[in-house]
C-alpha cells in the first residue's frame, strides 16, 4: 500500500488514480544507465585495429609489431577503465579488453 500524491489516503500501489480524490499516480521513471560511451567505443576501435594489424603483419616488421602492441595496450587500458567506472557499454568494453589482450599477445609472440 502507498499514499496518494494528492490527498495522502492509503491506496493500492497499482492504482493509476486515487479512488478518493481522483489524482493521477505517476509511476517513477525507469532507472537510467549512468555513464557515456566515450571510453568503450575508442577502446573497441583500437582493439579492432590492433587485431587486424596483428594478423596482417610480418614478424620481422618492427614498426608494425610495435604499433600493434601499442594499439592493443591502449585498447586494454581504456576498456579496463571503462569497466571499472561505468555500467554503460560493458559489452563493448569486454570485447575491447579481449581484443587488446589478443593483439598484445600476438605482438609478443611475433617477436619471439
């Protein structure tokens, strides 16, 4: 049971209007996910670029391997920050984290 917003009488919580005074009982707005997508989107882009570069790079090309490692590390760092700070864009951040780790491991593996 809840109290009417208009007259204060006790009414059922599912009543759209108060049976005593007729006041409309507005429902609470749905919860909004806090945060923006400014971290997970760049992380995902960096992760995709890093993985595409990792599997299109020869092992003896030092600059390309360094770029893949750098983009992979940036993707992983941005994704980790996004996962720690905001609930919005978790799926993109998780994908970016995985792609970044794969790219860094591919860069390390190509140097061995």
